[in-house]
C-alpha cells in the first residue's frame, strides 16, 4: 500500500511521535521512510562560527535528523534530508519529488484563537497536499 512515507520533523515531541508511528508503518509495508527537516528561511539563522558562515537551523536540522534516524534505523530503510525554504512549500515539494504515498505529521493540539492566529504547518500541509496526510494529535499547548 505504501512504498514511500515522508515524516517531516521540527524536533518536537509531537514530531518524534509521528516519526515513530511512520517507522512502524514503513516497517509493516516494507516502505522507505524519508525524514525531512526544513530550515525555515522565514527566520534569520545565519551566524559566524570562527571564520565560517554557518546556518544554525541547518546545523540543528542535521542533529535532529541524525538523532531520529539513529533511533529507528535498524527497523526501516531511511532517507534523510535537510532542506531550506518555507516549511509548507518545501514539505509539499519534497513529497512530490520523492513520489511519497503518505505524509505523517504531528500536531501541537492548539485550539480556538491560538490555532487561528498562529496557523499550523501541519494544518496547511493537510489543506494543500494532493496526497494523504496522517496527523497524530499532540498534547495541548
């Protein structure tokens, strides 16, 4: 049923729970699991480290992806990526490029005015995606 599953992450507990669930699905379907971290270009994240210009969000993304991959690697085939851009656009584009059958994402559990004002990457992916998106409810914030 699934050959390619995409699990975007921001390093949150909700994203970790979604990755764990996606790994179980990937193992059950002998699917490839793509772990994706998007360094949000809407936020300033470039800094100097000695004489080298470093993108702190990309560096953090690599650490988050590595930690998740180490946790689930023995159980499924993993492809990991750190991309830059607008998170929603990048997730949707990545899913299209790898021909994902399913996107698995965690939610923050926001309600009411917070949800309306803050928006949600997951909510926007659900609304704009042409492929199924499985969401897992997180604890309310």
